């Protein structure tokens, strides 16, 4: 009986370590690796900024006609999209936005940004190291000449002070509202739970937009804020055509723009990953 037990144990060991079994495990590992690589390769980000000029972008600055880039506010230098105010004597609430030329509905949008230099003369205190990514925005053609902000959802970009805390990728709502935890939120700005990023360091901001269902804000890969059902409503926008602002209408798509609010800012690697399919 003892010899039989030893024989059975040996047979079991040989079966467990058979080449067929090992090959199956290797094939399984290879298959999992291939699946992961395929998933990575499927994320084909589209570069919206070519690093050379503003092709595909349209400028709208408060007080000026569409495509009138007053003061060369939006420019390309050293491969960067820059927002500058060296030709301004007075900022005078001349808020500006640079729109990508086509609308999107469901997508991931990503930029790298940094704040540099000094604020433009007479820029508001709250606008110090302040810019933004506007999503689900109205078209640039539909903005009024003296309109301050597009009706949109703003992913607010803020630079931090040397001391103290100041979050980034917050939510602001010019002419819009959102739903959080099942409740309609009408506050103009909601802070994220991000860290503070002082100085002129590069920060990666990403927004995941799924039509009119949900929007996520991410900073350096971490989700810092989420909400649902973006829709028209509320105030904090002026100079617009009232007939375009339909209270409670869900925002399923819109234009993306980057902001000029009186503090110099650089953008690089402006890219999008459409999720329409």
C-alpha cells in the first residue's frame, strides 16, 4: 500500500507539471498581456494643438468680434499655446476664450498647464493664477460681442500660493447647473479635493465627459470631482442671447475652449480621446 501511495503521488506531480499545463498557463499569461496592450493601443488620442500655430482654433474676447485676437492674447511660442497680456494697458474684464472648431459629446480631454509671470493690470483678485477648460459650451458664433463667458461647464484651473491651500480642477457654472448626490446644485463654484500646486510647475488636468450623464475631473491621474446631468440654468453669465439659455435643458454636447482671465498661462499637449463609439 505504501508503494501504491508513492506511485499515485508521483503520477499526480507529473500531471500537475506537464508541458501541456505549463503551455496553457503561458498562453493564458500571453493572452492577458495582449489584451492589456490592445486596450492601451485603442486609446488613440488626437492632438488638437499642433505646437506650431492656432490652426483649428477660434478666438473670442469680450468686446471684440469673433476671431479678433486682441493684443495677440492667444499665441504660439516655443511649441506652447500661451495666454499673454503684454499689450494690455488695462485688463478691463476683457475675458477671452479660444475654442476648438468642432463640438464633442462623449470624450476624454487632457491638457498640461502652468501659470507664469505676473497678472495683467487691473485683473480681479480672484483671477490671480486662474484659468479654465470650458466643456459643453455654446458655439463661439453664438456668443454676444460683449458676452463675458460662454454658457458652459468650467473645469476651473487654479495655481496655488506659496503658503496655504488652493485646489484646482474645481467646478464653475456660467449659465449652468449640475446634479450631485441626486440634488440640483446651483452654487456657482464647487471645490474639488485636489492637492495644491504652487509655483510654475506643469500640472495635468483631464476631464471625462459622457454626454449629459456624468462628468469627472482628474488632476495628475486622480479623480478629484464628479457630478451628473449638466444643464442650462442659473446666472453668472452676461451679454448673452437669452433665447439660447433654456432653463433645465440637459447639455449633451458642446464646444471646448480654454480661458483667458488676466493671468499668463501656458498650455501644452492639448488632446482629446473621443468616446462616441
